[in-house]
């Protein structure tokens, strides 16, 4: 028993593979998070029950959306990078607005202290 980390990424295999292999972490690249069917199939193939998963991500529009479609639990994180790639930047603007609205209506949990980058 314990915690197993699995990376679910919308990025291409050539981007995800080197990081995950160097860490010895199982991954699913090009996961098509908007649709969730690839993630569901991946978990089924790995014999992982959705109710035993905690999905974590930094975007409401992609990450929380697939967790909700899978009926899984979700942990919202802060972005790790200061600048998004083209596709992430498209959803990030909507994400920032949605976070603000959710925070104002007490739909988000407690904030954790932020870690200053480069410190």
C-alpha cells in the first residue's frame, strides 16, 4: 500500500517521456483530457480504480473537467511555470476568471502559502 504517482499530460510523448522515465514514473501522454476516455481506458488497463485516485492539476478547464467527468476527486494546484505554451495560454485566461468567481463564492478550499520561485 502507498501512493503511486502517475502523470497524465496533454503534451506529446517526446516531451513527457524523458521526465517521467528519468523519475521512474508511469505516464500517459497526449491524454486528451477534454474527453477523458483515454484516461478512463488507461486506468482500466493499469487496473486502477477511479475511486482510489486523487487527480491534481493547475487548470480548472482541463484538469478539473476530466476529474469531474470521471467522477474522481480533484486537488487544484497553482501553475508550476510562469509562462504557458500556446494551447495552455488559451484556457488559462478563462481559468483565471473562473478561479476568481469560485473563490468569491467560497467554492475553493483554503489557500496554501506560495513558495517564491528562485528562493
